[in-house]
């Protein structure tokens, strides 16, 4: 019980550091991993394994908390045709071009670093993880890592997380510079119109959110936190736990009846995406908060699995992973921006679609705002959701068939 309390404390501390200190540039995800490393090596919490003995609390996080986190975060994915259509044909086309560029980049990256020689048997898993995260985001990254047990190889996982964070930030800077450097200019009138439209939309969203919360007898706060009632929380917990259990049962049934391995993570992904399209599920709140909390606890355990001596012995693995990730995004960028140039697609659209691949919908939305293209904010969110939905499947395709 103490260990679980300590893990939750690490999550709270990481969130506080991200909000209140200069360490916010590292991001809460990397901070909680580093705090886990420090806590384990200072003897404040047990390490992931001592003398070969497993820790049941950590095994429980890997087996139940992490899959539930993936389920809850996927409940925000809206795949209705109307929503997808709002993204526009050019944005969706560039998104799929970018996904293809990611796959080609993973194959090229593994060739550059000699994946089997540099990473051993885990090269397929690492390739799938990067294919997933550079199609959708960290949800896909963790889904592949969980299935292949990469989280138990803490050094590789921590190294991959650190490299991913750095490359994503650098790529966002590239997305800000390239459209302007290659001749794109924002239209000032269009920017003012976009700003007014965004302000109206935000006001309407706030009114709808307040009304929904009032109807459920729930109030939020001025900080914009998600208002969560007991009914919503209990329902989300029920859905998450049942989905994790049901996915395992269906995967076992598949293997028993049809033969061959069926990853329960894929079954869980399908269940989440189906439920995410139901209006009564979309009306619930709390999925994002539960998902983020569960992910942070999972990452804290990842940090705990790293003892300092082993971390310092990472050696050439760090530069190797960095070279691999840089190769992936360079090939992705050449394919994405090259196709945009050939097809005469607005480079701002290409940049936002590319960022949705590499950094997810949130960073793509931020990029659209930074470029002064408010009309691309919603498409950025839509293709980001599409990437989250497809990233795990593409990651498994790369890991199982292409590497």
C-alpha cells in the first residue's frame, strides 16, 4: 500500500514541477520517470526487481493499470464521418502520406543503425513503437511497449521516451519554420476572421460545458479542470475494468478457436473505438483524467525499474536511439513535404498534418495556432484522433510484418 501511495505522490510531484517550475520544458511524462528513477535509487521505494523477485504492485500496474489507461484515452476518439469530413481532403490525404513516410522512416532507421545488432530481439518492438507514436502518439507507443514487454527493459524504454520527446519538440520547430521559409505567408484578414470564429466557438463550448455540468449536478473550477461526478467516475471505472477483462477473454477465445496470437491490446483498442462512437459514452466525463493519471502511474513504475548504475551503463544506446528517431522523422519529412510540393498542397496544411503524426493532435493544434491558421485547428484535432485510432494497428503491422 505504501508503494502505491508513493507512486501517486511521484505523479503529483511531477505535475507540480511541470506547472510551477522551469522543469516544465521536460514535460510531466519524462519528469515522473526521472522521479521514479531517483526514488528507487535512493531507496525510497523498492526497485522493479531485487534478486530476481517480482514486485506484485508493479506487475499489477503493467497488467491492469496501463491497459485501462489506453482504453480511457481512446474514448476521446470521434470517428464519425461528419467529424472526419471536417478535416478536409487535403489534410486527411497529407496525414496518410505522413503515416506512409513514418513507416518508410522506421525501415530506413533500422537499416541505418543495424536494428537487430544494436537492439537485439527488441528491434521489432522498438520499430513498432516508433511507427505507432509517429502516426498517432504516446498512447500507441505505450500499447506496443506493453504488448512486447519493453517496459520491463527499463533502460531502452526510458531512452526511447527521452528521444521521442526531444525529436517531437524539434519537429514542431521545423513545422513553424518551413512553411514560412519556403514561401508561405499568412493572410492577415483571414487570421482576424479565424480569431473571431475561434472566440465564438470557445464561448459556445464553455456554455455547453457549463450546462452539461449543471445538469449532472457537477461544477468545475476556474482552472479549466474536467468536472467529474460520482456517476461519471464510477461508470468510467466500470467500463475500463470490464474492457480490460473482456479484451483478454476475447483474445484467448480467438486463439483457442482460430489459432494464432491475437494481442489483447488490439482487442482493447477496437472495444474502445466502438464505445467512443456512442453518444452516451461521449457525454460522460472523466475518461481523460483517469487515463492521464493511469499513464503517469505506469510511467512512474517505468522509472522505478531503472537503477542508476544500469542507467549510466546505457552507453551507446542513447545515441543509437537518437540516430534511429532522427532518421525516421527525416524520411517522414521528405515524404510529407515532398508530396505537398508535388501536389501543390498548402505547406501549412502539410506542416499541421505532419505534426499530428509526430506529436499528436494537441501539438498539431498548437502548431496551427502558432502559424496563424485558426481554420486548421479543428482539422488538426480530427487527424490527431485518427492517428491515435490507427497508430497501434500500424505499429503492429511494422513490428510483425515489415521488420
